[in-house]
C-alpha cells in the first residue's frame, strides 16, 4: 500500500493479521471490556448515582397525591412543612406543586417525584454553591421515591432543567 487515501490492491482482507496488531487488538478489546464492566458496576457501587424505587402511577392519581400532601402539610411564610418525612413534588408546565418545602437539616426525607403532564428535569441546588447540584429526569406515569438528606442549612432552589411547555 503506497497511500492511505487510496484503497489497497488485491485480496487484502484475507491476509493474516500481524502479531503486533493482534496484541494491540487484544489489549484494546480487554480495556474496552474493563471500562464497560467498570461503568456497569459503578452504577451499583458508586455513591453519585441516584437510585430509588419507581412506581407506575397515572398522572391523575399522582396529582391527587401531591394535592393531598399539600393539604396535610402546615403552611408557613417560608413554605410547606411536611407532616412526616415524605415530600411530594409534582411537576407541571412552568412550575412545581408541593414546593417550597421547609425541611430540617440532617433529616432524611423521601421525595416522591413525578410529573403531571410531560417529561421534566428536576435540579436541586443551593443558593451559594451553584456548582453542587443534583439533576434528575422525571417522566409522566412514574413516581420516583428518592431519599434525600440536606447536610447544610440554607435555601435550596428547585429548577426545571428541561424545555417544557409545548408538545
């Protein structure tokens, strides 16, 4: 082969592969399998991935759950104080229902996340440290039970990080 741009002549695909190429193909294949295994394993053993129970629920039923939560919660100037450790957040076009919630630092809450209409993004971030944020995706027809604990006191903002409002 004289030029890498021009196709090789003859029956090149039937020629034996050079020993060095075989070694490098083996190393790269082994490395690819290692990275794939690492990626799959890290979702189970790494602490950065949010895993929680998901339940199938109709959008109407989920809207009823969020409304019942808001009715049971104590309303203050700062927001809704949940009656227990369950916090229901319902996303809808251009907003969230069940928020703002007033939570205690160091207490683990179970957030029930769901959407009443279309797919929504859910980002939680603190006012002063915008680099620390949790971003999740919520889909209609599912309720995601997500355990969360807030270690630092302060105001946390919930932002929809997805373009919604039109089909």
